[in-house]
C-alpha cells in the first residue's frame, strides 16, 4: 500500500490566508463573542437577540419563514426557541389559517427584553462600524448578503 501524499504546509498557509469560509467563520465567532458579552446584562445571547428580532413583526411569522430568514433548519430553530419559550419570551401557537402550521409570537416579556437589548446592540454596532470604514462596512454587508 502506498503512503498517502500529504498536503504541504505552504498549502495550509495559503488556505488560511485566502479561504473566505474560514475568514467568515472567524469573523462571525469574534463578533458573536463581542455581542454575547455586551448583551449579557439583557439576559440574552447575540443569537437569541437575532431570533427575537426576527419575531418582531406586525403578524406572527411561521416557523419556516423564520428558519429561512435566519438560514437555519427547522430542527435547529426549534431547539433555539425552547429556552426562550421556557422564559416566557416566545410562544408557539397553532396557525388558524392552517391548523398543521405553527406561528411564533413574541410575548410582552419578549418585547421588553428586545427593548432593553436594542440600545446595547446599537452601541456595539456603532463600535464595529467604527472599526470599519463606512464604505468597507457597506461593501461587506452587500457581499455577505450575496453569499447568503
């Protein structure tokens, strides 16, 4: 049996320095940690903030539409909803138009948490935007939307 060829260290360095996926993952983790720490006084994580904000609509959204917006599968979304439901921030209700479907409702307590978290999010976002020049931030957001 022949010995498998190994990938050179130079290739490893090239991937480290050029891989968009790795760069996006690293940036996402760093941003999430920063926002998680900032949102701690509001009692939520950055992921929970995004989830609660996605429910802040005039009409309760379906599980499928929220999963699509957050680029999550339904099973992952359901798992992420459970702690928010236990805290009384979100309710799952039967869709009156289609009894098989479920709608997600942001409760009064959920609205209160969002109201407390929003100034924190705004402050943190201003700090992040400050680190990027405005044109870079706009280009980055556009590029990330194109990839999503």
